[in-house]
């Protein structure tokens, strides 16, 4: 841990310097969202204000509830036909820009991801109602594709005019009884960010999809991965590795997945959670209803991948499986070590900042760490306190009006299908041996003392960070990319991965090492001069300048 006193003074000073530009009320709130890390005994970290409304006027990195539901959780599923009920822009801009990939079983298997389906609401429907148009859209989709399932996604205007997507879903399901039709109340304004949409998606997938078919996939050691969305082919690489170990991946929610895998997902013996933020609700609910234990994994980083594989194999407790897993890790690590050593010699000590979503700002620190690079500042766009501070703070999180907006389902044991996967004694024994379940330690717990943690970062603060710290690379999204690069700092998109990937698993780690090595050593960024540096065409002050 870093106990450098000068750095402590700097960070504190920097924080107050950044805050002085804000009006008093804004500064008061941002002060609680910007935290200087300190990990005390028992993994105690300072409290951060998270999952709270962005102050109007601030250029936030956040997205909307619809994006979290349709774009993120359901979007990667290839054979649930998805209809956006709303203006065309919502459907179009949530269509494939995240680079979530899929691989249908055969060339003829259904794959609706190549279509952006929307009711394309116009002024007329905003005034007179859009339900008729939605029903017509469903009729048309059924005639063209006859899918097994249809999801309807509500956008802001749909909620404002009062269209009832659930009533339409029920009516159309009565008309087409062999198709599972369900609606999502994921109007963009539903929560403070896309995080609300994740929860809405989890609830509906749990009530209307999971559990419809009790047929398990063949295999001795069967598990699910929740919260892996196959960006840039990550899930393909994970599938390759677990198959080599001899573990059966029943379903991934929702990268490279299909409907049949979802409806029978409750038949597995273990749920693993990759992205805690977007899908912890489903893991919790499946445990209560069906008795499936869950724990957190991370396939970003070669060491993290090895650790996760070992934990999964240990859960099943089969000697041959554990041996095979070790063999796979050993074989894969040969190539990983070779590239890592080469790259580390050049990248050691370089500084990185990560401001991404609700889990990647944490996961990718593993890869940078493996390259000898240090994360000096990190933050999430929309995570909650538990993603920062660990799940231990869950009982202390205050429920406010915005979070009350999203339904908390009352879940009970399934009278027939609940089955404890391990006996109480077995679970207790595993726990005393140090095996953890329902665990997420949070990002801050694993970061250095004095590192800056910033929730819901904005453009102004990003500029300040660059001025002060001159990091060697920043990881964020497309909204930040060009603003940052014009200031001479390379930016790697960790949402869509720009044009690259996979970065998960062993092959992914190698791809990432190489790419970051090239990026931080490229001279082009240092030669960049923004046009305004030579001849400012327009200068202005913020409205609130004292
Ligand atoms: Fe989970 Fe994601 Fe993320 Fe996320 Fe996202 Fe994403 Fe992300 Mo973009 S589900 S929280 S809502 S890991 S789309 S695949 S990259 S912000 S850090």
C-alpha cells in the first residue's frame, strides 16, 4: 500500500481544487462522490455516494434504464425477438453498437440480432396512443419469423402516454399461445441510470423465462455464467476454456445464449456471477427459489481466470476435474507468461485511469496489474455502493425514492423444484475452509490507498484529471474517447473494445497486453495538437465562475 505523504496532500488538494469550480450545492454532493481510497483492517473503506441522480447540467457518462434493460441484459440474446416500443432512435442506437457477438447453432438457426425492430412511434401515436401499432408490430413479427419468445421494451414516451406493454403482451400471448410474450417497463427515466434497467430485466427474465423447462443439458458438472455479454467475443473464449476443463456451461446470461438455455437454466448446480452490478438480482432470486448457490468469478485477467476456474472445479469437488483444470491452466499460461514478461518490461510503472460502467473499472485493473501498470484513479458510471465497498455494506444502503421505483420481487422456495445443491454440513465445511459464496469484495477494497475513486465522472473532471496526472492511458467509452485523445492521451474503449477483443480468458489477456503495449508506446498521441491550442476560436467562462 502507498503511504507516501506528499501524494496524500496532493490528492486532497486536487480534490478541493476540482470542487471549487462548482456552485456550493453541487460541490457538496460531488464531495461525497469523490473519495480518496483507504483500506483499513477488516477491508473497511470510506463510504462513497453512488447510484444517486446526476445534477442537471453536468455532462454525465451515464445511459438510461431502457439501455440497461434492452441494450445490456437482453440485447445479446439471439432468439428472443425484441421489439422496442418507441421512437426509432431508441432502437437504432441500442442496436449492436456494444459489439455483443453471437454464434447460432447452425446457419439456419434463428438470429434476430441482425435486425433492429421498433414500432417507430410518430406524433400521431403519442397523441392517440401506440398500443394498436405495437399489436400490429407483433402480428408482423410473428408472420415473418414465428419466434419462440418476444420481448417488448418500453421507452420514455410510452410511459408518459400510458401505453400498457404488459396488457398488450397478455393479449397477444392469448392470440399466439405457443409464443412466450413479455413486456419490460424499462422507460428510460425509470431510474437514475441504466442500472435500473438491469433490475427490471432481471425481474422479468426470472418471472417469465427461467424455469419453464426442467430438461437439463447433458453433463456432470453443470453451471451458468451470469453477467457475461460476449463483447468482442469474450464469451467464446470463456466457453473454449471451460469446455477444455470438462465443465458444462449450461447458459450464459446473456452472451451467445439462446432461449432454450434460459428456460432450463434453473437445472444447474452452480451460478457464477461475472458482472455483479447487472445481474446479482437474478443470482439471488435463483438461489432462494431453486437452491442454486452462487459466487463471484472474474475471467478478465489470466491470473483471475485461473483463480475462477480453480474455484469452480473445487466447488464440484471432483479430483479428476480439478486435475484437468490444472492441466489446462498450466498449458495456457505458457503463452501468457511469454507475452506478459515481454510487455511488462516495457510497461512497468505506467499509470492508468479507468472510468467504465459498473464492473469493468474493477475487472480490468487485474490485467493492468499483470502488466505492471498502476491504476491511479477509477470509477463507475452507475454502480452502487456494494460494487465499490463490497457486499458487506448491503444492509446499510438507504433505499431512496428512485430505487423504490423498481420492484423488489418477493421470492419463495419453489415447493417442488427447490433442491439444496450441497447439504448444510457440506456448505459449512466449505465455508470454514475459506470457500466464499454470495461474495463480492468491491473495487475499493482491492485498490491502493490514496487512489482516487470517482463516481459518475463528468467531462470537466476528466479534463482536470488529465491536467494534473497525465496518465499513460485512460479507459472509458466513446463519449470520452475523442475529448481525451485530443489532449494527447490514448483512450481505450472498454465498453465496445473499439474494434478488438476478446480480452477475457487466456487468449484475451494476451490480446490486451499486446494492444495496450502498442497504445502506450505510440508516439502519435504526443504529437497531437488540438486546433484550439494554437488558435482558440471561441473562449468562454462557466456561468458560475466567481
Ligand atoms: Fe456489467 Fe457490462 Fe459493465 Fe454493464 Fe454497460 Fe457493458 Fe459496461 Mo458498457 S453489463 S456493468 S451496463 S460489465 S454495456 S458489458 S461495458 S457500461 S462496465
